[in-house]
């Protein structure tokens, strides 16, 4: 048996994945264990977890989704021509040095399985391409990766056939469609790493009246992204960044000239005005123009009708939902972990197929690759806490949970293996009734405490997709937004965004049979085979353990918790929830505890 441990290390969303004879045995993100969002350090806990999941104590290969030698001459040339970029270059050099000592760091952290492993560096975007194509259902397809940058590259594309990917082209630093989107996100007062999805949500509330100004910032010609570099800082001044440990940070990449072009930046806690909404709409509109220009260039160059997508920009579900309308592609597979976490198994897959020449045998039709807990584990937590719960059969669990949701209760749903990637897709989810006009505000007020313009997403039975959405093309990973049919919007207002779209998850029985049964039963009770689905968390990484699920349930105003085949009712556990909530409120306020 050949085993490959893939890692995304010392980069945002660090993660680990394990391949056993080419099949994925486990994949997890470090943030789920150390509870720090987007953790950018060494994924030692994640590595230990996937090795345990696979029952492996030695691996033959260690694959890292970075290559310090990639574009090395280009890097030296950039530093020589731009002396002001020394600070940034020094940061990246230190980061590269950490990568070369990564096996030693893993051993020091107790990951002894890598002791005798062959070490492989895989260029960042090649890992992205591999993560998308090699697990897709297509024998051949165009493959495209678009993000901020990695290994001095921001876009890469090629043609995938069988077990090989031929790279056809790329876009080099400092030009980047992802950095353009990040710059506007920062300008609009969303400064944290990974905040781009907030601007995407805000864009639905505006009009693209600044589109001509945006076109002065970035353009695409023959697949090549070209920034107006006068409007950016990253290429000459150097941008403050931290990738070694903790939550990653990135200083603002826009320059004073961009402020002159678009107007003053919004303070992160400042009021959101119509101008900000219109800027977001304009930024999104131009991203779509550029994204589709890249895809159409690749489609014309390769002549292929199917495309596989990865990279952070490929998580832009609004753009993805228009691919069939705006490009020549007729089939699409978006890697569910299109962000950098997905490069851990991308690197492992690249080694297995591209370096070792092994045939493909694995299609990723679900994301449930993380930890799981049996009823013994769950009861140990519940009994240890002294809470009251109901032990049920699976059919009873489905019946009672669906009825609670139909009655307006908010349910924490903790089942099976944890999802890999940024989306909760029915195993670590908070569920609610999409028919209720007030449910979005209720969730924000009682549990999520997030910006009111951000949408909540629908999980729909795959066979009912065409009844509610204008497209019925499968979207199992919540990476596409489709228009909801006009006559259905009033039936599911809680998952209908301001622009009439929904970022949907189509659910099939072979991918998640229990979740499919729950949605089907809710449909029988309510007449709507759709659930509102949001991640099971409260301003933290998605819950990983039954203990974290119980803690979140008790400290928030969630009504019901379904954890395994056990059902907890908040009204039956008020003494526990009140004490947990008081503690959480005191902690949030910074008062002594």
C-alpha cells in the first residue's frame, strides 16, 4: 500500500490530507482543532488526525503544496527592480525556509509517520489544478486555478486528460484578479483574511455604477490579468503579512491612488452606505467580466467543453452560477475546498498521478472526510455534562427534528464525519425553516451575530432543484448561486438573497443519506423540500466535537440539538443554558469570571 500525506503548511487555511493507494482517507483543516480561524502555521494536529483516521503510522511520501524554487529567477528579478519590496521578500524567504525544515518541525511536534518519507514540493497552483481535476467525474477537461497568489503565480490553466495535467498558461505576480478583489474588500472595511465573501454578499444590494472606474483597475487580455499597478502597494512598497502561525494577516494592498479613484475607505465598524453597496456591486461585476474572459480564453485554447475550477476566486458562487450563460463550457466541477486548504490533497494527488503515474480511481462527490464520533462518545459527553436528552432511532430523529424545524425551532445538527472545506453541508450545520420571513433576522439576533446583508443558504433535494431554481445543474458543494424562480421566492424568503438568488446545496441520497432523509421528511411536513443551512458555529471555526456542539448549543439561543441519535431540547435544559450564556456574555464583555 502506498500512503501519501499532503500538507498545506505555513499558509492560510493550513490543512492535512491522507491518500491510501490513491483514495482519500481523511482531510481536515488545522483551525478545527486549535480553534483559530484560517490558521496559517504548521498543521501538526491535522496531520495527526488524518493519520489516525487512516490507521497509518508511516507514510512513504510527504507532499507540500508549495515550491520555494518555483519562479525563483522571476522573484530575484522583481526584488532587484523593486527595492521597496525587500520587506515582503524577506517575509517570503523566511516562509520558504520554514517549508524546507517542515519534516523536522513535524517530527518535533510528534508526527513520527514522516520520518522516512520521500519529500515532494508541489507548486501551489499545480496543487490547486490537481485538487480539481483528479477528483472530478471528467476523463478530460480544462483546468483553471485563480486566486490571490502562490509561488509567484495568480492564475494557472491547462488541459487534464486521464492521470495527467498539461499546464498551458499562467499569470505571474504582481498581476492578480484575486488581489484586485481583496483590495476592494479591504477598501470597503472588511480587513480580515478571507473576508471577500462579505463583499460578494454585499454586492447584491447595490448597482454597478462604478463599473467604469473599476475597469481602470484591472483588465484581462488573452487570458492575462493586468492590474493598474499605480493603484496597488503589494508590488513596490511591500505589504505587511503574517503566515507562520496564528490567524493570517495581510496589510491593505490598495494605494492612495485607488482611494482617489473610488473615494474614501470605510472604517471596519463604520456605517455601510449605498455608495459602499454600489462599489461592491461594481467590483463583483468586473470580477465576473475578468473571470469569464479567462475561462473563455481557456475554452477556446483547449477546445474542451468541461472545466474544473479551484483557487480562492473559484469560491465566488455568484460568478460560478453564470458560467454556462457567459462561457462556452457545458460541464463544470468546482473543487469544494477551492481555497488553499484544498491544496493539501491536491499536492498528494499530484504526486500520486503526475509523479508516480498511477491511474485515477476516485471521484469526490461529498466532503465528509473529517472526524466522527459514535454514540458511546456522544453519550459520554452528554452524561458528563448532566444534560437531559432523548435517545432515539434514526427514523425517530428525522421525524422529530423535521417537526421542530417546521414549528420554527432552530436546530443544531451534528452527524457523521466532519466536512472538509469552508462550507457546512449537512453534518455540522444549523438548520431552520426557509419559509419564515423573520428567520434570517432571528438567526442573526439569536446565534450568528453577523452582518445583516449576508445570505443564508438553501439545501434542496437534488430531484426538486428545477422546481425552485432556474437551473437544475447539480451543485452539491454550495459553490454556485442560481436564480430562484420568481413564483417560489415568497415560499422560501429566508434563503432568497436580495438579488433573487440562492447559494444552493443539492443533496443526493448516495452522498448524505441521513441529511437527504431529513430534507425529504421536512418537505412532507411543510410542502417545501428545502432547509435553511448555515454553519454550526458562533464567531469561531465550525464545531468539530460533540463537546463543542453542546457548548455552542447551551451558550446560544438555539432551540434543539440533534447530535448523533440524541435530541436535546433547550426548554428541558434551561439551567445549563443560562449559566453558559452568562459566562459567554461575561467573556465577550471582558469582565472578570
